[in-house]
C-alpha cells in the first residue's frame, strides 16, 4: 500500500518565490488529470464488478509523474504554511487540504473499491452504473474541484 503523498525535503525552493496563482493552477491541473484518469478506470472496474463483484482487479490512478507533482505541491504547500505572512500561510493550508482530500478519495478507490462495491451490491440499490455513470462519481467531484482551482 502506498502512503498518502508526503512533502519532499529535497525540493530546493524559496517559499517567498512561490506565486500563489501558479500554485493554485498547478493544483487545478493535477485535479483535472486525476479526474480524467479516474473516470474511465472506475467505469471499467465497475462494469467488470457488475459481472464478478467479488473478483475484480484493483484500480490504479496515480502514476509516477502524478505522484511527483502531488509531492511537489505538498512540499510547496508545507513551506507556505510556515511563512510569516498569514495570507500565504492560508494559501499553503488550502492547497494542502485540497490535495490531501483529493488524494484521500483516490486512495479510497485504489485501495477499498472492492469493499465499497460489496456494500453497494448488498444494499437496497445494487446498481453500480446507474444511468451509465459510476454510483461513486468521484471523477465528477474532482473535475468540479479542478475548475474551482483553475
């Protein structure tokens, strides 16, 4: 199991040189990329789960490039959170919270999708793809968040 992305100590960056608008834009692009990768992966996994819910493959969304970007964002956010300027600290905090929330949702899908599917199948509404959309539509939520950070 992969841990949630943690800041890297080796990033050589002066927090004062960080442009908040660019940082927010990078977070928005990361969220958009995650949404774009999650949508087809989750839909495919749920189609397979509808046939064999107890034996479908895990979903993998994060790749090394996305992990590197998430780690860079986490590092910069952590540095901003230590800034003396309260506005820059707040920016660091909001980026960190949004990043951790998005990665937590991705990890839920990557690590616990079988459990969530099993609970859904055993519920009163077992449809995994109602209206051809995943019942757990995290990709749409990430896409909406990405638009807010762009």
